[in-house]
C-alpha cells in the first residue's frame, strides 16, 4: 500500500484537499467522498482512504466549532445511537481495508460515488427510493443503530458516509445545524479512526502519516474558502457542481478498475 510521493503526487494531494475542502464549505458535506474518490483515481485506493483520515478529522473539527455548547449537548444526546453504531461499524470496515484487492475496491468506490449521485439528484425520482427512506430514515434508536452500523462499515473501508449524511438531512434541521451535526458525528468517528488505523497497521510508513498531517492545512483552508463562496452560490448550482464532479470521478474509478484506462 506504500507509494512514492513524487512532487507531482504531492501537488495532486494538495489541490485535491483544497478543492474538496471548498466543496465541503459550500455544500456542508462532501469532503471525504470527493477527496477520496479523486485521489483513488490516481493512487492506490486503500492508500487514498488512509491518507484522508486526518484531513477529514481536521475539516470536521473546523466545522463543529460552529455549534454552541447547548447544540453540542442536545445533538450528542439526540444522535447517540447513530454515533455509537457508526463507530463500531467503522472499526469493522477498517479491519478489512488492508485485504481488499485494488481493482475491485476501485470499482466499488466508483459504484458508490455514482449511487450517491443517483440518490441525491432531483431531476427524476428513483422507484422505491422514497419508500426505503420512509422505512429506514426514521428517528428511532433502532433505525439510528441500523443506519449507523451499515454506514460505519462503508465509511471505515471507503471514507464514504453518504448514508449518514442522508439520514441527518432527513431530520428536519436548519442548514447550519445540519452542517454542525454532520461534523459532530464524523469528529467522533474519525478521532477513533486515527488510533484504529495505527493499531491495524494501515499506515505503511511515517511518510504517509506526515503527508496526511500536512494535507490537513489545505483541507481546512479550502473549507474557509468554500464558506465565503457559499453566500454567492445558489442551491441548484451548488448541488449540480458537486454531483457533476462526483459523476466524472465515479466513471473514472470504474473504468480504471475494469482496465479501460
């Protein structure tokens, strides 16, 4: 899983972290999926997942600072089953990461990216999607535990937590509170992931750790840039840009995994 960090690769990592942070600052989510998918299209997918753990933590720490103490306590109690189940699932997902073959993982990441686009876009409705959300995305401890566990496994193995985002979005929160809650959920999970990644031997060497730490800076800077852009960008354009980017990345990942290019 170790790679040679040439100047070109380091430049790509900086640009990806910066742009993904800007996407997150504008949309309120998306850093993990955009950054991981983009990096996985040019380097080993498993390394891309591990490399982004610390930047994801940094981004969410910067976002959760926008929550008041009362919001933190209220949301912590309200979403506790979701956080606990997602944390357990995340450890399971990380445990299998190092044994996943590269080509199928690349294809899987691409499929997840396109699935996220398909379920988020609003141009046409998907058969059965509304019913599935009504059955699964209810705010009960059991539903939270189920969504959290499944999402945690996927997030641990791929850095993609779209189910968690979709679930919290369904809870009728203001945009500011939605952003804060998403950040709060992922801060707890990613804090654990840092230690779990080290314990499971997912960091192949100190260079990967150093690059991951360094990538936190452009990631957080990108978030601040995105926050300033957000007030000038309409919801439709914002969502279209994010989903368009993820579509391109998803197609590239699948094609690369299948050996098309």
